[in-house]
């Protein structure tokens, strides 16, 4: 009787050991992670050399955005457009920083009055972005990623 009970117990235990293991490739892990990660939030914002060592996200973003804004405004201030109407408007520059650190204007939201009065504006904005110093791209989990920023630019001309 003890042998029969022991044999039944052994077969039950052996039958419960039907665990299947499946190897998961690194590509599958990356695919699963990329579905759960919020890629719109980055671990590190794009940075210029003087902002690169700032670890606090808000301060790093502010440093980057301030440097871009100052560069764009300085470039535009050197231009001397001749206008026939007073302009006091805000345009929106959508700036994309690629995973290689290359800045590119994704789009510009600008009123037709501004483009009619300052037709060179888009060219000047492109030139100001092209003259930015080296940019280190944003990263997520140590992987360089594309990022887009919207920058309001106030245009005043008399």
C-alpha cells in the first residue's frame, strides 16, 4: 500500500512538472519594451555642450530651449526687413532634433500678414537653425531618439 501511494505521489509530481520554457530573443524583448515605453518622454533632452552635464530634466530642457531661442532671436535681430505695416505677431517654429543631433525645421505656423511683409522670414529661420552649434540628441534608455520642440517666436516690426 505504501509503495502504491508513493508511486501515485511520484507520478502526480512528475505530471505537474510540465513547465515550458521559451527563449526570447533580444529583438523580441526590445519589441515588447518599445510597446510599453512612453517614447514621447525622454530620459535626456537634446543638449548643447554647455547644457550636457545638467541632469535635472526640467533644467536641461530649459537650457536647451533658451539657447535655441537666444540664437534664433540674435540671428533675426541682425536682419533688417522693410515693412509697410506694423507687425506684432507670434509664429510657432516646430524644431526636430534627429537621433544624430541634426536640427531641422519640421514646420512653421505663420500668419499670411507676416509672410507677406517679411517673405525672407522662413529663409532666415532656416539659416538661424543651420548656424546652431553641435547638438547632442535626446535619448531614451541610452538610445538616441528624435525629438520635436515647439518654439513661439514673437515678431515685432514697425
